[in-house]
């Protein structure tokens, strides 16, 4: 703002400038504000309300009690109060101010040595206030902000300025305004120079675009690496009788971002790709995701581990099928294709487009460790699942070192179908684009700088900025405990135990892989709804009885009749004669053909209608 001397605006400019300085350095000048506030309050209380001293005492006692009790709402608003030193300082400060104000209310703020006591007390409490670490860091950040134009000029971003800055536990985050014509791409290229100009450690700066303003970006400086130490695994509380397990319809937590925020990833109808170099932590991240899947009652998993089960064998009590050679992997993937086709036919017959997992009709994960080792036939089957499996909740979870076109098979469709992508440390910069997608490297997703296992970038819906994360550290003991807690009936471990009990001479690899008679879609994959529909679909013209449907579904008479009644209501089930039913093959339905209040059984066993009248889910 220019100053025009003699125009009468100079005094107002000086007052405004002084006011801005007093506000900007309010934290450093806080002790002077305390002193002035106490003197003014003491004088006013003594003159107007000298009998209010009991209220001052009660207010002081209440403040000290709050610091001692530490209610959650107060801690959420003032996280510094979590430190015991801050609480001790705060209690002492409140006690001193309470005593001084009480005496000032009774005798006056300037009576006797009252002014001297106020000055001495202010000095005593000002020393720790000004010297504490976060105050010194804040002062340093303000100095960086004031000198940022020179810093930006040294980094080749001439004209950039710092608009605002916020400190956190591990560093600070600032909003930077660029000069006209500069873009976020220029910032990504200048990050090494910016680190040098700021005097930061190598790899300590982060840049994120501001989606609603191309002329700004967010600069984060990580002074202390929050991921320097492994992050302890946090298992979900074991479900108690009568309460449901976790659901795959909700995002799962796999680690922590640098700012302390949890990394939650949606897995509902999503294919997942995990890529990274050797010793980058792929197996650890895969174990974390497997543990989260195990916790969900409406999800099941099949596994392919061509390293003879070295990675996935500890999860055999959770996996329904575990294939450890290419022959059994081909049979498993063929069973997956058969399952998705059955589900697709079921959805078409019911006039629906997506599969909604429930505990008796779960989402199916097919987990493949080291995808590049699969045979060509297995890769073609996996490619088919990647293209057609999402809507019917048959999804792939693939781990590989480099998802090149050669490694991923002849077709590149599979890699493009991966909705959630984790990129751990890679040795070559082009591998970033191979894993995360073309253009990610130039947009700041450089995974070559990760310096420890389990550190990664994750890309997916709602995760389009390069935020560094680290997966939980799940130990072998954690894997064993989780697999035991969430063991599934009819799992690969149960099949192994049954086979071992027969005394057959198969090797361990063959028993885990499964022979032709054991590789297939278990009945628990499709659920009783699909068993009901398949029986009605294949029924003769005269139909089948309710007893046949009960045997096919394993459900009771009331459950069967409820679904039959709903099917008759939406004209997908007919009754040729009394006590007999069969399916009606409708033309392929479109959303316009179906009324908004359409009722009828869904893949998850829901009968539609009023949500308030729908049956509640319970864990098996």
C-alpha cells in the first residue's frame, strides 16, 4: 500500500501496520498481553465488582481440574495438552493468575507490591512459553515465510510467495502462490533445488497440487520422518457373539500417512495391484491386506503362490483354496471364471447390475503372488476375470515386481483394470509409470526415494495426490494369530488336514495345490440365493418342490418360501402347479424397465422394499 505524505493517510497506515505486527507476532508478545490483561482486569474488578473474588477462585479451581482430568473434547481441540509438561505449566499459570486476580479484586491492582508481583510472575511463566520447541519452530517458519521470495528465486521459482503456513508434529505445511505462467509441473522439477534453498534434508519436501487453483500448490517440509520406525500393526477387535464382523463394503485401513492420518482403501469391487522391487515390503503389505480381508465376514479369498506356498501358506486357514503350481493355478482361475459367469447370469435373471456382498454371498478375492510366474493360459484366465469380474465382486489382488507388458502377459488390459495401485520402492524411475500409470512420475510420484520397506504411494478413487504412506508392520506371530482368529470352515488348511488323515502319499505341495476334485467353487462362494436360482432355472416344466429347494440351499422352509413369494411378486418365479416352482427367463432388463420400488431377492439375500423391514446381517 503506497504512502502519500501530506494526504492525511500516513497515521492510519502506521496504525494499521503496527496492528498487523502485533497480530502476526501475538505468540511472541503473549507475555506482555498477559500482563496488560491482568492489570486491566484487576483494576476493573476492584472498582466495579470487588465482591466477585469467590467466583475467580472457583474459576481457577475449575481450570486446574480440567487440566487434571483431561476430557477428550478438550484434548481434541488443544492437542498440546496431551503433554504432561504443558499441563503442569498450565496449572501453575492458572494458580498464579487466580491468586493475583483475587488479591487485586480485594485490594486493587496497584496496591503495595501488586504490580511487582505481576511483572515477576509474568517473567517466570514467559521463559518456558517462549523457549518451548514448537514456539521456536514457529518462529523459524515465520522467518522462512518472510524470506521465501529469495528462497523461491534461488530454486528457479522466481515470483513465488508463501501465503500461509501451518506446523504439525513432524514439520510444516505451507500454501505457495506461483507467479503467473508457472505450473505445478515446474514445482516438481524444482523440488531438489527447493530442498537446497530451504536447507532441508534430501527427500524431505513434498509438493501437492491445489485442484481448484492452478497457480497455487501445497509445500510440505518433513523435518522429522514419522516413518523412520515401523508402525505397529493394529488388529481389529475380535467380534463377540451376536455382533457382526467387519464388512468389505467399508474401506479398510492398511497404514498411516506422513501427517498421521490413517490410510483407508476401498476394496469393494476393486482390483488391486501391488508393485515394488525386491525387499521393498510387498509381502508385508500383502499380509496386511489379507488380514483385513480375513476380518471381513462378507469376503473370502483364494490364493495362488507359485513359490510352493512360502508366502500364503500361513493364511491357509483363511484361504478356501491355495494353489502352488501352474496346473492348480489354472484350475483355480477357471473356477473363478465359472463363478463370475454364474453370478453374471444370476444378476441378469434378477434384473440387476452389481453384486452386493453379504455374509452368505461374499466378495471373492483371488490373490496372486508373483503374477509373472503364471502360465500363459492362467494369465488369459486372469485377464478375463479382470475385465468381467468387478460388477459381480470377483476381483484380483496381484503382487509383482515390475508389471511390464511382458510380465503381465500378452494383453495389457489386466494392468489397466487395476483400480487400486500400491507402488513401493522401485529401482528405476520408469517403473513408477508401469505400476501407477503413465504420467505419475512427472506428477511427483517418485518411488525411487523410499528408504525403507513398507513405504509406498497408493493411487485409486479419491487418492490422486502423491502422499507417502507406510504399511503396518505385521509379524509372523500376528499373521498366525489373525489366521487362527478368523479361520474359515472348509479352508485349505482343513482340506490339508483331511487329506493328511487319509494317509494318501501326496506331497505337501500337491495337497496344498489340490487335485482336480478339490479345485472348484465351494458352495459358500455363491451363497444360497444363487443355489436357489440355479435349482429353479434348471427345474423341469412342472417345477420343483420346496423340499428340493431346501436341500439345494441348506436353508429352512420359511427362508425358501420368503424368496419364492418375492420372486412371484417380481414375475421372475412361476408356480406351474400347487406346491411347485420354476424360474421364468425374462428378457434382459434395463433400468427403465424396473419400477423404483421393485421388490425381489437380491444377490445378497435382501428382499428389497422398505429398508426398515429388511433383515439384519449377522456374522456366520
